[in-house]
């Protein structure tokens, strides 16, 4: 008998004793790390994190081994095998203990927290940073200066200069640990400022916390930090720092407060060291003007140059005015057009009574030069949004479409294209700025001075009432004048509307999509009775339980938008709303389809997302009226009665009781493009959903939070006449599928093809051990983006055979796979990942590789590009985002590979990733997490 067999229990007991010592060592190290992290700017070393991860995995393995030992009593061969396993574990625990004792230190200085900001234009930065930035930078670096007030007139470049300073501080080594940027703006309140600072700190308040409690929490968090810079942009009035929760910056704590303001008095009252942002010189003004008009590499004809100099001089050397006017002069041809522009500019400003009025007239000149009224109206529409708001492009264009600023076209897609073309002209004229929000969504924004100019214009004709973002709680009847054409309360706190119906015969847009903190719960029943021209009505975020009956008579209404009306139960008949083209009703409590919806012959977009869906919707889906809807997205899930939501745009979703095969099968609309499965726990495979094969035009599939799903497709559910064609699918998103083992269970039949698939993302799929067998990967010739994130048991991304669950010592680096279109490979938070691929990945189009918190990976299988006989990096490669410690620990098949790829390594992604992750969790519905 083997020596391993008789002493099995004794050996197991010996191993358990050693594990107890290891656990004590683990606890000691965790305690030391916790104590160290109380000091600002410290985080655990990666090698320590790896050790802690390995200890936890080892303890899990020992626990499973102990269960096997307890269950095995008689089989000699099994006892011998278990004895060998115990002996290996004893050696392993000794190695872990030794490693734990060898750490010289447990923590290092953490990477700087903050976010890079995009200045207005590169040219703007060039001509503000040279003279103004030096003064501000000197103050920030001076230990004796703790509070700095950057002041100057609107449009002089304060925010742009501070964006540049912000970005430089993030690159600066050693001086500051964290840099926080918070926009304040006119509509000031202590509560809002506290919330904005908390967001920058990644701190979340409870909704019912009062200002005093919030102040204490902020003060405590900031007090624990050292050497931070807090930048408050666009401060309009003095505020008490203690009331907000901002500790007094001192030389001893190395902290700084920097604010931008138009008022020197604010600087003085806040006891800041004032730094003025000066106007440009005439020479700088002309250079900036020229560069905006024709670019850095072109020149103006001498006679045109002379006129351009006069136009630049008319702008009084104000950078914003120069940029805006230069944008309006792009495309001017010949001396005559330039001379005419100068004459028009001079005549438009000659009656200005003061410097401020002159600036507004200069900005208005650019507005007046827009080529047609449609462009002007679309521009003015942007002023309906709150100051400093990132305006989502598609939302804005939908408003334009609904109010017929963009006329009827063959399709909604064509109208969207037209809207984007309009935005292109407005941004080209520098009246709007193109930006992206933290979710990488396309947005635009208005400079606050441009918005002020637009609101001045709309004080007469067209007549607007703009209370967007203001802290008002009521809208008195006398404010609703007869000549109003558009009204906006976006993001306001309004909680009360006039009881007497306002007489607004020309009103076309009413945006009552108020702040979620507003308490508006009742709209008087006759409120809309004297608004016959109303075309766009947005009541999002209100707490109303019923829509007023007067809505039923708005026969010119084109868009009725009710996002997040969580208490809404009753909607009156829509039968008379023959002109309605867009109906949005999300997250409501309606239990039946609004009456008359089948009579809406012009309806082109329907969104009933996350409502308690209705039985009649399936019948409506096959009606003639439904066929007018052009885009669909379907979400199957677990909230309410089984039914079908269908509609026009991306966010048409659908929720139901758990899916049961064969029960109440809905009818899918023709032309379904987006298919989203959410909290659908019964099917073990998508191919088990009988009507899935009827979707022939799918572009996007998203599967979220389905606890029963074990595979996406299974060969056992296919028959010769039950083919599923996925040749049109471009995006496949899989999120939070705890039992998902494989993408395809069995051998993929030839009619399962992903030829057009461009994006594949897997997140929180914890049962998966490997992602792709090589054979399946061959079905993705056009794959451009691959993301695998937070899948805690994934060991391999690509394996040679699907059944290769036991990796053993298999290390064959001679194989290669080709992914010709792959541009972006992202691997995050994969604690057990050991291999990306054991061969070589040939990716000629690769642009970005991101590997984060994949501590066990020791090899980057990226192939070099051969240029003749010389090896180079892949031609499109821009970045390899990777932690320095991990990068230096990699093993390379050829040292030359590391040398060639080294210049592309970049560690700056880390703070951005952290910021996005935190904000995304709190800002968007779970099923839409990116």
C-alpha cells in the first residue's frame, strides 16, 4: 500500500493547521494595508494583491480537497491520489507563507485621481496659455497660496485655461495626489454644489440627507486627503465653505481651492488670491482669427488679411468672440464678401450702449449669418436646455423632428441624418461645441455666453420662456404670456402649475421634463385646453398619477414624451391625436394600452419601456398602423404581465413575467433590429425561445440578468427547418449571466454564422472558463471589438478545443490565429485568467489593447508586423493600456517584441476606468450598463 493512503486524515489535519497560520498571515497583511490606506495617496502593491488573490484561491482549493477526503473512505487508489494532492498543497502553502514574509512593503503611492478635460479648441488654448497660464500655474505651485480666484470677463478664456491647468496637474508628478473639477454655474444652491463635489469624489449621498449631514460627510472625506486641488468653475457668488463641507486649504495639508468667476469681488469675498485672465493682444487676436478661418497651414490673400485684421479688432481681442466670428467667416470668397462681412459687423454693433451689449451684438452677428431660418431656429432650440448641460444629440434632433424644424422625409433615419448635418453646420460656425459624455455618447453644448445671447434673442421673437435648471417651484399665471412659442422647465424644481389654464395660442413646445427632485404631482385637468398649437409636450420625471383630459384635444401634437413617470396609472384616449408621430411612456404603472392608440396612423416611434405592459400590444403589433414604425428593440423580462412592447427607436423595451416556453407566445414585428432579453430566467439557451428564428433582420442582441441561461445557442435545439440566421447581427452584448458556460453548446451547424458581427462584450458571466474555441472564432471574420470583463472564473480567452477545461501543462506557442478586423481588445477584472491565447494572435488592424486586473496573465500573444524583413508593431496600434508592474512581469517569446511594443504602453487609463465604472452604476439603468 502506498505511504499516502494510511496517513490521509493526519496529512489533511497537518495541511489545515498550516492553512490556519496562512489565514493569520493574510489577516495581518490586510490589517496593515487598511491602516496604510487611511493615509492619502496609498494603495496596495500589485504583487501583494496577487498574493492575496492566490491565498484565497488556495483556501478554496483546500476546502474542496477536504470535502473529497471526508467523502472517500475505502477506495485505495482514490486515497493515494488525495494523499498526493495534500502533499502538493503542503508545499504550496509553504511557498505562499515564504512569499508573504518576503514583502519589503505592502503599499505604494496611488495613481492620481481626476479626469482629463477637452478644452474648447486647440487654437484657443495656444493663445491663452502662454500669458495667462503661467500666472495661474505659479500660484498653484506656490505652497503659500492656498486659494486662487481666476477672474475675467465672459468669453476671455477662464474655463479653457483652467481645463489646460487641470490636465497639466494630472501629468505633474509628486505635487498633488488628486485633482477634482466641479462646474458651479448660475443656478447655485448648496445642495447641488454638495452633490456635484460628491460625484467628483465618487461619493454617493442618500437622497433624504440634509445639507448639514452632507457637509459633515464631505468635510470628513476631504479632510482625510492631502495634497488635492479642487477646481470650482464658473462661481457667481460667495458661499460659505463650511456649509458646503469644504475644509479650509492650508499650507500644512498641501490642498488648493481654485475658482473661476467673472467677478473680482467674488475673489475678494472668498479670500482668494486673484489672478486676472487678460484679453489677447491685437497680434494674437489676428493670429487666432486666421487659424480658425483657414487653419495653421494656410494664408489669406493680402487684401483679405487687412480686412480680417479689422474684423478681429472689432472683437475687442475677446477670444470667444474671435472664435465665433471666425467660424461664421469660413467659406467667404473674395475681397467683396469679406468687405461686406466687415460692414455688416460694424453696423450691427454701432448702437451698443456698453461693452457687454457690444459683445452680445458681435455674437449675434454670427447667428444672423447662418444661412437659413431652419439653422437659426435649431440653434435657438438649444437654449431651452440648462446652462452647461451636455445635450444628447439624438434627443435634440428628435425634438427638432417633432416640431417639424426638420421636414418630412422618406424615413426617420433620413431625418436623423439631416439633423446631424444641421449640427455639423452649427458646430462649424462655433456656435455649438461637440462633446462626448462619460458614456461616450455624442453630445453638444453651448458656452454660457452664447446661451445668454440666444436667450436675449428669444426675449422678443421668437418668444421663449426659459426656466431650465432654475430652482423655482412655481410658474405664476402672469408669466404665461399669449405670444410665447416655446417654454422650458428642464431640470427645474417646479412643483405647482397655474390652476387657470394659460392662454398660449402660439405655443408649440412645452418642456416640463423637470428635475427628479421636483414634487409636481398634479396637472390641472383643463391646463392644456388653450394651447391649440402645441406640437411637443414633455412631462418626464413628474409624479402625476393621471394625465389631464385636456391632452386628448391637442390635435396638432406631434410628440408626447413621458419618461420615468413612475406613478402614472391613467392615460386618457389618444384617438384624436391624429398628428402624433412619437409616443414615449417609460417606467409607468399603466396596466392597459392607452385608448385609441390603434388610430394613430402617423405614429412612427413608440416607446413603452419598463412599463407594466399590456395584453393588447401583441394585437397591435400585427396591425397596419404598427407597420409604420421603422425601428424596434425588444426586451423580455420579469416585471408585470406577459406582453409585447415594440416601437421605433433604440429604447423600445419590453418586460414580463418569467418566460415560459409555449405560453402566450407574442407575435414579433417584421424587421426587428434589436433584441434584448432581460431577467428571463426559464430558457437555458436563446435557441429555446421558439420565435427567435423569425427575427431575420437583427443587428443587435443583448442578453442581461438571465439566471437560467447556460448557452447562447445549442445544437440540440436546432432542426433542419429551424434555422437561425445571424448574418446581419453586428453587436452581441452578454451581461450578468451567472450560469452561462459556453457561447455555443455542441457543434455549430453551418447555418449559424456571425459573418457581420463587429462587437462582442461579456460581463459578469462567472460560470465561463473559456470564451472561444478556435473553431468558433473562425465564424467572426469581421470582429472589431472584443470585451471580457468581471468574469471571475475565466481562465482562457481562446482555446484550441472547446472541451479543453483541463489546461494541464499545455503550452504550445506555435499556433496562430488571424483576426483581420480586430481593433479593440479589452480584458478587465479577470482574477483567474491565465492565458489570452497559447499561440500567436495576428491582428493587423489592432488599435488598442487594454488589460486591467488580470494578474495571472503572463503573456501577451500579439504578433508583430513584418515590413519586408523588419519586425514592427501592428500598423494601426495606438495604445496598450497596462499597469507598469504587470507589463514588467510579462514573459516574452522574443525580447524584441517587448522592445517594439514598449512605446505604445500607457498607464493613464486607470483613473478614467474607475471614474466611468462608478458613475455608470449610479446614472443609467442596469440593463443598459456598457
